[in-house]
């Protein structure tokens, strides 16, 4: 299985949906994986697994903003299609 570290600006809508489905109430410190990168920086990430790849999505303020925006758009699209 391929392992990929992904930053918020490289997230696809499919990965955002997987995050939303896996963490519908949000993620906590218990859900995070903490590791050092090659620059010896501490990285916090959440794990998302698909059939072919295992993603480590870096946690950042920008990720939270992007997820909130995605959820708002998703809710608007649902409301438009439902009603």
C-alpha cells in the first residue's frame, strides 16, 4: 500500500469527503499521529485509508478552514438537491 503525506492545499474533494465521513464530529488529539519529518519538525496528522493509499493529512489551521468551507458547500448542495 502506498503511503502519502498530504498538506491541506493538495486535498481533493474525495479526500475531504473521507475526512468528513471518518471524523463527522471532528478529530481530537487521540486521532492524531505525531512524527518528525526530515527537517526534524514535529508534524501532526490524521490517517485516511483508501483501497490503494494510506494518507497522512497534516493538521493545520488552513485544514480546519478548508474543511469548514467544504462542509458548508456540501450542505448547500445537499439542500438544493433535496428540496
